[in-house]
């Protein structure tokens, strides 16, 4: 690293929704902030199915044009083709994800205390001491920055996380946008043992455009081709094609000396759906409060950041992320026969109504408790645990 430093209070790695929203929350301070984004344009490449609960509008104000459609029904398809239809008050948004990223960027890009470095890659960092207080020197592909705090918002393969020995388990995703004749009121999820780690989806964007995708372990191309054939869609019909990565598992450690992680880099993603927008927006508010406290108290230690960011995250979204992960572990181990039995229980014992009443895309614990109260669901889960005894130990360890 050279010695010609550029000085900032905060350096954020990643100019997607996590980095942009956090910077937006900090824009009313006098802190000097730099954002390092490896792509030349904010929001690109587009890599998201874009289905988000109505909580988005409660957490932050968004323009109406970012909401492309709303879904009234979730249709879940078993491996044999049986289906469950779920409806309720959720009616999630289908959003313009590129527009959402740009929305917060446009709000802050002209702030004199905020500087975006686009088309620039983060390379590494090191600690230095100055008057017994630690600073961080960050090296990018074009410059060297000295800052008091480094924020890792750089996605599933976070280089900031890698330097801190944090590594996400990754699922691969492919998605095409097509003109089609599906139902614009329905989001459809396809479960199959061929992609047992996740599911295939059809999400109605609006104006007869549909986002059709699949997430799974490799080989993603072969599985995606099989999925398209199964639902009667040809790859040649695509308007465009996207690929992406989804972090899979539990929330990571978030707090380090002078550093915190946020969003996909932090594993703040629902293991059931791969969605992370509501979780990261919630965590960003906690991160913003913590950062302001760090500068107010001049304390950038791991223990201080853990107390004021990591622990509040664990309390607010961490428990729900554990529930999502537990549900995913169970679904991943369902045989085709388990799916058929479970669907039969759901349809013949009015569980669909319970899910519609208590269903929550982001915070599913209450719904899970209500469903488990049903004797037939308990019987099914008991038989499942008998066949998969290790799941009981995993569940107890996760939910303790």
C-alpha cells in the first residue's frame, strides 16, 4: 500500500441496496463517506426475483413507480403437481429492483460529504494505529483510503468478509424474463428433489412479463433447462437472462474492530425464499444507529459494535432467520412422498386458512407455532423426525 491516502470517516464497500440505504441513513450527519462499487452503473446487473412484502413501504418511503405489480396468491406446487393456494392480506410487491437501488443513490449522490467511486474494486485492508486509536487503510484498484470505519456491503462473496474469515455457503440462481400467459395475480413456487436446496419460481412482473427462475446447487444450467421444460417454457422465449448468487445459512458474525457487515455479506437472507431486502433494511437502521454512536463515543471496538449492532440484529431479525433456516432444512430433507403427505395434511385439515391468516414472508415464527398446534401436523412432524432423528437436535440447537 502506498502512503498517498484519501481521508474519509467511513468507507462502504458495495453500492447496491445495502450500501446505498445505509449511506442514505447517514446522509444527515457530517461524516465523510466513500462508497466503492465495482460496477460502472448502480443497480446493474439485475439479479433479483424482486418479490418483497408490504413491510417495504412501512420501513421506508418508496416511489409508486418502483412497484410494478402486487401478488394476491402464492401457489405452491409439489413434485407430483399437487398444489396449495395461499392468500391473505400479505399481497407482496413485485418491485423494480434496479430502480430501488438507484432511488437511494439518487437521493444522496449530490451530498458533498458522500463520494461514489464506480467501476472500482476493493482489494484489501489493514489496521494502523494513530494516537493509540485504530484506523483502517483500504486499498482499491485505483486508490488508498484511510478511514475510521469499514462497512462490508459487498454481497454473497464478500471480500471484506473473506478477509475476516467469514464465508457464506452459496446457491446458484438463474432467471429469465419472458412474455407469457400465466396468472398476473399469482407467484408460483415449484418444489422438486432435483433442486431440493431451494425451488423454482414464476413471478409476475406486470404487463404480461414474468420472471422465471431457479436456485440450487450446481449444475444450475442443466437443472434450469429441466425446470423450463417442465413448465413448458423455452429458453429462446427470453427477453433477457440473469444469473446470481444467494447466501444460504444463518446470519454471520457482524462485528469486528472498526468493521461491520451488512446485507448479503452478513448472511441476512431468508433461507426459505432467498429474499433479504426487509432484513437488510431493518439491519441497516441498527447499523446506522451503531455507527453514529461509534463516532459520538469515539469507540470503534469490536465489543462496542457487537453491543450496539450485532446483538440488536440477533434479537430482531436473527431469531426469525433461524426459523427460516429450520424450515429450509426440513424442506430440503423432504422426500417426494413427504411432500405429497404434507400437502394432503395442509389441504384436508384447513391449514391453508391458518397460513393465510398468520402467514408472514419475513417473520414466520408465529405462523409456525400456530400450524404445529394442529394434531395432524404434529403427527406428520413426529413421523418425519423418526425418519430423520438428527433434525430434532438441529432444531433444538437453532431455536435455543
